[in-house]
C-alpha cells in the first residue's frame, strides 16, 4: 500500500501533469487574442462602412459610380440645396376639452431645384391649409420624443408633396417648434 501511495505522489509530481495546463493556457490566450483582433477588424470595418468612410474604396473597387445608387447620389448632390421658408404657424392643439395648448412652428422645405419655388408659391394657401388641418388634430402626446417629431415630419412631407404635386420636395425641416 505504501508503494501505491508513492506511485500516486510520483505521478502528481511528474512532469506530464504539470506541463499540460500551461500549454492549454497558452492556447487559450492565443485563441482569445486572435478572436479579439478579428472582432476589432470586423467591427472597425463595419463602422467605417456605415459612417461612409469606405465609400471611396467601394467606388474604386466597383468601378466608380457605374451602379444605380452612386449615380443617384451624385445627381442629387450636383445642385445646391434649395430651401424655402414657410410663414410661422400658430395652432391650438386638440386637448379634449382641457385648457388650451398651442403649437408654434416654423418650417423650411428642401426643394429639388430652384425652378420649384414659383410652383410652391402658387399653391401656398393649399399647403398652409393642409398643415393647419393636420396640426389642429394633434395632441400634446403626439409630439413627444424623437419618434413624435419623425412622424410629424413624415406626415407634413406627405401633405406638402400632395399639395405641390409637380414640384419635388425632398424634406421638411423644423426651424422652431414650441408647445405651450
């Protein structure tokens, strides 16, 4: 029995058992470092792509704007941005019988080109009417947060695009918005 205990002690102290854990530990460290480097490279590439830093590289690889999307971006960016300021609007909001709440808003329209300004001016009463009709039905809760602002922008863009049908309106921009 004493011999068995000595054999067990010899096996525990032997080089075979002590060398395996450091070797596995070294492999684990190497694997973790490689995984982190890979994650860093993929994450950095994704960030560069989504922020637009990769656009010149992609354009060079694909042939420099021969595809559909880059040509559309170039044609949209060729002309200077044309903005048309609407008059300030003050409307009372739908409060459901409670005390009155008002919305004061100043809007600027981003137009496709300079030639659309006379078209917008001709239909301005219709645009103002569409905006006022929509804005008077809003509740204060409809305007809360960035989601409310986004929905308001989309609705106003739909209404102004319908009113100024041949003219192309790119965006509705809020210059001032006050709820009281």
